[in-house]
C-alpha cells in the first residue's frame, strides 16, 4: 500500500515539476531556454542512471557512455533505415542497449571495484574503436550524417524545438520516477545491502552477481534512453558520445551534485552545464579550469555539494538535539 | 592504509592551480575589433584543444590576420568585422550547441565553421534549420557539398575536397607508374572514414590512369595509434614497389620516422598525400628524399609573390608557418569580404547569391584565381600539385600542378556514378 | 583474415626475425608503463588512471632536454627523473589524501589530473605535435639478420628495456627493499609496527612507477610523435596488460606485455583488422577463466 502511495506522490511531484519547467519554456519558446532544457534532460538522465550504479550499488563505472552512445547510434540507425516510428525505435534502441549492458555486465560485475572501473572503461574504448572503424554502418569518425528523420507521432513533432524540449522533459521525469521506485523497492534495498555489507547478503543466500547485473542493465538502459534524446537533439550520432570523456563528465556531474541524495545528480548536471557553457565562452583552457574545480571539490569537500549540505544540516540538527 | 599528514599545503597547491586558471583566461575570446559602429559579427566554432588543436589555432590565426587587414582598410563602409571564436573541444554536440548559441544569443550575422568533418556536419544540420549563412572552412569530405541531399542555399565550403585530391593524386602517380613501371602497390592509411574513402578514391583514379597497377596488400592502423611498427613490418614483408598513404599530421610523422628506421623508403616509392604541410615537414627530422607528396600548404606553391607574402606575414605574427587550414580560412575571409562589398550589407540571401559563382583573385589559386562554384557551392580552382621531398627548406621540389580540366571531367563522372549529377 | 600469409611468415626466417624483434620492442616498451601501473596497484591499492599522462610528460621532458643539451642520456634522465619528481609531488599532495577511500575518489582525482596536465602541456609546449630528434649515433642502417630487418634504435630500446625488466624483477623479488614493499602491500600496519615508514615506501613505489612511465615516454619520443592527450591509448593497453598478467604482478606484466607485443606484430600479418579485438578477447578470456590474471594471486 505504501509503495502505491509513494508512487502516486512521485507522479504528482513529477507532473508539477513538468508543469513548472516545460510549460513556461514552451510558452516562452526561446531557443536558448529550450536548448538548455533538452541538454539538461539528456545529461540529467545520464547522470541519474549512472548514480544507480555508483550511489546505490557502489559500482563505479567509467564506461557508462558506451550505453549512452549505443542508444544514440541504435536509434539513429533505425530511424534512418525508415519504416520505424519514433516510439518503436526508442523501445528498440533501449532493448539493444539493455542487451549490450547484459553482455558487458556479465563480464564485469563479478569483479572487484577497481577491476570493474577500468574494465568498463576498456570495453567502452573497444566499442568506440569499433564505431570508428565500421564506417559503412556508423559513418566512422564523421558520425551518422544526413540527419535523423523524426516523423510526427501522437501529434508530437520532435523536429519542433518546443516539442522536443517537452518530450525530453517528460522522458527525464518519467525515468526519474521509475528510478526512484527502483531505489526504494526491495530490490533497491538489496542493492544497498550488497554495497554496504556483501558478506551479510551472501549469507542470506542472495546472488550478488544477479542483483548487480540487474542494476547494471537497468542503468545501461536508461543511459540508452538519454542517448536517444541526444541523437534527436543533434540529429545524428557521433563517436564522442561513447568516448571516455563523456563517461568522465557524467561522473563529474554526479560528484558536483551529490551521491547520497537521490536528486543530487540532477543538481550536478545543472551546475555542470552552466559551468561548461560559461567556461567555453571565456577560455580555451576548459580542461584546466574544470580539472581545478574538480580537484578542489574532491580533495576539499570529499563529497558532492548536496551531500555536503545535507551532512552539515544533519550535524547541526544533531548538535541542537 | 597508513596515516598521512594533512598539514602540508593543500591550500598552496590549490592556490597555484587557481592562479594558472586565471592566467589561462586572459586574452580570450579573441575579438578583432575595429573602430566604427555596428560591427559585422562572425561566429566561429572550432577545435582549440586536444589532439587536433592545431587545426583550430591555425584557422583562427589566419582569419584574425585577414580580418584585421580588412578592418584596417576601413571595413565595409566603416563597419569592421568582429570574430567570436569558441572551442568545441572536438565534440560535435558542443560544436552544434556553440553554433546555435552564437546565432541566438550573440546574434552573429554569419558563421565560419572551423570544425573538421564530424563537427562540420553537426553545424551543417544546425544552420540548415536556422538559415544562417555559413562557410565551412575545414571539412574536406566530398559528400558535404557533392551530395544534393546535403546541400542548401546558405552553406558553402571554402576548403579542398577529397575527390579533387584523389583525382589529382591518381593522375600524378600514374605518370610515375608509367615512367618507372611501378605495378605492385600497398597502402597504409588510418582506419576511419576519411582514410578509407580517400584511399579507395585514390586507387580508383590511379587504376583508371594506369590500369596495370595491382594492390597486393593493405594495412590499416587506427586513428591516433601511438606506434606503427607492426604496420611498417607488414609493409616490409610485402615488398611493394610503391606505397600510398593518407596518414596525416602526428600519425604521419610517427609512421615516417619508424619506416625510415626500417629502411622502407629505400625499398619502395612512397606517395603521401598529406606530407607537404609545414608542421609535418618540420617535425620529420631527416626527411627522406624523394617521397611523393601532395601540397597541403606550401609557401613556394603556387610560386607567386602573394603566397610567399602571406606565409611571411603569418610567420611574423605567429612564429610558425601556415597550415592547409590557414590558407582555407584566409580564402574564406577574402570571399566573404568581396561578397560584403558587392552587397553592401549583411542580408544572408543577398550574400549567398553574391557568393554563388564568385571568382576572386587569390594567391592560392591554380592560375591566380579561385571560384565558389555556383552549382554545388564549393571552392574550385585552388592550387593542387604534387612534388618530391628534399630534406631542407623549401622541403618539396619539382612541383607538378594538377590540371583542373581533368579534375572537373572525372569529378563529373564520379558524381554521376553516385547518382548526384 | 589472412592466415595463409601468417603461416608463410612463420615458415620464413626473415619474416620471423623482423616480427619477433618488432614484437619484443613493442612489448618491452609497453612493459615499462604497465609495470609501474601494476606495481602502484599492488602496493598502494590505487589504480592510477593518470599513468598515461606521466608517459606523455616523459616524452615532453625528454624532447625539451634534448633540444637544450643535444645529449641522449640527459634527455632520458630528464624524462625519467622529471616524471619521478612530478609523480612524487602528485602522490604527496594529491593522491596520498585519498588512500583507503573508494575508487570513485581515485578516479575523480586522476581525471582532474589528466584534464589539468593536458591543458598545462598545451600552454607550455603548444597544441602541435612535436618530435624529438633521433641522435645521429642511432641513425644507422637497419641490421639485417637472415634477411629480417631490425632497426638499430630498436636494438638500443630492447637492450635498455630488457635490463630494466631484469633489474625490476630482481629488485622486487630478491632485495630487502623489494621484500619490505611486498610486505607493506599485504599488511601495512605490521610493517609500520616494525618501525618502517610506510608513507615513505608508498611514495617511493609511486615514484618508481612514475619514473618507469617517464622513461618509456622518453625512449619513445624519438620515434613517436608527442602531443597533448597522447597518454590515453597507452593507458588502455597498460590496463589490458595488468588484467591479463594479474594486478600487482611484475612477472605477469612482463609476460602479458610480450604477449600483446607479439599479437600486434604477428596480428598485422595474420588478422590485421582484428589485432585490437584480439587483445580484448584475450583479456575477456583471462577474466572468465582465471580472473586473478596469468600470474596474479590477488583476488579479482
């Protein structure tokens, strides 16, 4: 009973958030606001899905962009082949990334943290070099060119910037609601137990492998959806989508926001995007500035901004009590 | 793990990095401003960091240099050109975002797209939608303008084009083949779209001009591969009479260095389409003699005073010689300023019409002129030539200029075979 | 695939000489980088994602030193020692603060270091690719053995890297320092209780690892172009080596490096478009069949 209630609560909050964000953007119709909304949805979803691994499951993946990029390529290729409607192609692209995550996950999730981190990195680089070399299918380094067709469905025309912004916001919020349900479900509780106390979980007869693999596949699938939105946004797909730098940026976003707070990655995404845009406007030394910020954050706070704020707030409350 | 003292200076380390950050911010964005009111704004997304930063940096250098000259000469009836350059870091999605932001927030009058092919296509999609007048400075992929589906009224290419290079290279190589009876060929090219396409096109025209050529083996290093030993040994095993490569920049330098250690250039004739670019030539210490190369950019080809003056002027300002990207970017400024003068304003439709078919005097032209071809909105008539390398300045000698009538004829056939003409 | 070509190569002395020597050189150069990575992991429990960046710095230091002095030895020393100093600073001021924290922190600090160093390198040396001169003493015609070709400089490379491999394996196995280091890896508390400064040992190990990467960068500067961001592909290969060989095992790293070297040199003849895939395939097989690696004891 309690879960159904929170289900409804989440839905309500999400609907309100949608109304608060998307409707004014739609009404204003300013291209820059719409662009930001789409990018926020794309990277927010990527960061949220990655945090299911890092925050909830304790698996630090450095190769999450592999699924982001695969989703983008799968969707773009399906749409270019013709004969697919947008919703069907989205589902197929997500199914494809799920399958890919299943294969890579089966190899990686058995391993200890450190092996896991760089094996995901290595597989991502493998997929990246396949995409670069398989020119006839992927267009190689030039990416999928010629645009991604977006036939209207259910009265939604994704070629229109406003429709795309609304649709992206919808995908983000629906995914966030779904992820929240997953995190709060018994399954999510099991993932946390595996993270904090694997011995106890093993003692209870839980299969660490299956739970972690399931989390890996779910996270990969949502990253695939983020990739779909990306390919809708840029009307193509490019190898950088699945390069390690994209994974690095996703981790950066999570770190900026917070790992322990459910919506932390979204806050981090917003900060990251604003920072990124400001910095590219004032300097060509993007890496130096972003790297320094990251270093200050990691060595100074040792956690995300929201984590820090929440902890500080708790501490104050405990002191008072 | 062990205990560590935290006392020592995290703070000073952070201070140092902050200071570096602050230092890095000065001098950017590069805005060439002149006096007078209401400047003509040009937005330029390009790559200023990472492995191909040289592309964006030399492009920007050339644009700034030529724009300054235009502004110093009074601009367009007192209106100077102002250029806003931003770094996409080679990420196509960033290139698209920056282009869009320049159009909507900075309200630029036109775009110089300084991206290579990948980012170039991303920008192409943006301006297809917004109808912003755009000059692609660095995208050499033929389909960008040759494929009618990619073409629309407001996008122009001011760059060399893969198919032109391939026809010119094939014709040149065929002459050498006939003179020295080089029939056994191998190729070593980077394994990505540009490498595959350019190599296939070169071989197609080589075989068209010299039908007895046989390709006995290929090796495909991946893009930015750190070491080429395995590819070099593959080539030494094959014992070909001639080798073709479209490796470029750092990859080409590494390959040539390792290949000369293996004595490969004594064994086979080498045809490197991208060799004659100063950054490449100057980095290859002990440049092997007699390597065949196409001109990317050479101050001695075309051998006209204007070209030499451009190189010297560029060298005085930036302490380095221009690249292929530099002459292309300079040509874009020459073309657009000519069109601006003709139109007398910045109306995009009028400018596009003025650009179509525009022929200007140019130090980079095959016969002193370059043309923005009306039918597919791409640059033609620029100087293409092949020559052989020598170990010191001017690095390349015996330049043979390509014949544009041959290029046009085969290009037309090629388009027809693709269903594009 | 061209397995017929591979078979005929294996049957020809000239081809064997050329490919074996090439494979050895590629492999041993890779070993210098990978051994540092595996050593740092084994002792410090830290995956140095910035290890490729150290390799890149080694190349830059070497080419600058060579440009200034014209001495090959000075250039190599500058690459190795310069990077050792950078590594020590990195360890003391940045990485030592995150020992024992989770992988996420390690990853983020290394990521930040990569971003910063790549940009600083661009500011100092420019974004263009550079190359170090090969000293004239090494610029000789290749050596021909049984029709096979071995470049003169590759012989030098082979000699230097082979000596280091032996010294390293001996040093970690037989010397007092090596034994202390291995003990510190297993039980730092116990080693500390014996009055040995574990912090100093950790720093020393990181310094040695950095020095090896720097030396590899320096040695390859005359034959590979040097450019910001060049460290990443080296890093991935070193990772593959450490996984195949077993994290923390010097011998494993040596075997795996040579395996990769031969895969590259013979693969370019037998399966030219699948050398990369073959490396990953080998890694996947090791992970499935013996996750601790060929020579590893540590649980993966």
